[in-house]
């Protein structure tokens, strides 16, 4: 059996990766090339192209995990290649997959151990819900929005022309959210966010991102960006707003969905990483479903 050869993911992998990602058409945030690329240093992301599949792994040593490979090859062949790869390294094969793929895999491999990882489940919303904020359940959001709209605000696409201003705003966000935090776990998470944002800005055009910028009195107060994961779903990778104006987060969220112009039925706002605060915030927008992620362990 051929040996899988993993390597550090690079921008030059984008076209081949996206071709195979599009064939599988999964909605999860991990099935976007931008996600794989910008997290490469933090999670030690490596990739491999083989047998008609795009393989992606993260971690190192005995703690490695693979996302279910994308492409159009044979599932048994892909699992066989990964089994051989992990066996030679003396570690168990662990895959993450969505509900549909997990059901297919357990039908083929009934002895595999399956565990739902709630902390990495993505929150998926109807785009029309986020744009219209209609009904009683969004009453509070509309109040925040109306308060924000009292300001002299504007919204525009995020491009090379305004990235420098967004970088400057990101530094202000760091000062507001990190400098006086004092909680080690939270500080580490936010430092990672800063690294991800900076990497995304550095490679913004190369990654093919789409984003938006919210201003008040001409000054950037919020920005957001992401990319499509499937034909009907757009993934929001980053959304940042300063504290000065009430409702800025609600406004940048809504205005960005409007900017996307109805091209996607669903908006994936990624997971909550197990953070109670993030979970509460994401649930407050009433997801239409969670993109569930299961960890499947083979052979042990």
C-alpha cells in the first residue's frame, strides 16, 4: 500500500485542495482551505494529496487527528491508507466527520468507537434569519441594531484598500480584550485569534476571502470575513468589533449577510470551542442546526 506523505500546508496547495473540497461539498468550517491554512502553525496542520483525496491532519506525536478526506476516491481505500499510516507510527486512527459521513463509516466499520465532540460543532443559520432578524426571538437583536443605526455609520467590502485600517482596529481590539484579561486560558485563545487575523490579512487576496468593514464617523469599528464551504453555505471565519458602540456586532453580522446578496442559504459561524460565553452568544442568534462533528476511533 502506498505511503501517505504529509507536508506543511502552503498557499500553493490552494487550487488543488479547493477542487477536492468542492467535490465533497461539506458545510463544516474545517472543509475550507483558508481554515486549514491560517491554523497551520497553531495546530500543526499538514496535508497530503493521494488517491483522488485531500487528506488533512493536525497535531503531532501521539496526538494526531485527521478530518475525513475530501474528493471522489474510494472511502475504504482512504481509510486503509490512514490506517497504515497510523499503524506504522504506533498511534490509533482518529477521524473527525459530520453526521452523514459518520453513519456511512460506522456501517462499514461497526467496531469503530464514535463520540460527539460538542465543542467543535458548527453553528449554522439561515441567511435570511440573520438578515431580517424577524419575529419575537430576535426582538433584543433588533433593539441593539436600532441603537447602532442611530450613529453615522457605513458599510463596505473588505479589500486591500482598507486592510491597514482593519489591522489598526485589530490592535485596539487587542487592547480592549487582551491586555487586562488576566485569565491564562482566555489570553491564550485571544492571542491565537490575533495570529489568525494577521495571517488572514497577510494572505487575504491569495485565500480568496470575502469580507466587510463597518465604520462610524468614517472610523473602522468592526470587520468580518470568510469563504464558502459548499454550494449553499458560507463560513464566517472572523468577526471583530470594538466596544464603543452598542450593537456593532449585530450590525456587522447583518450587513455582511446583506453584502453576500442571497448567494448562500446558510451561514456557518463556526464552533464555540467549549466557551460558555461564546455558546450563549451563538445560540442567541438561533441556529437552524448544528453541524455536528464526531470523533471516530478505529482499531483501539
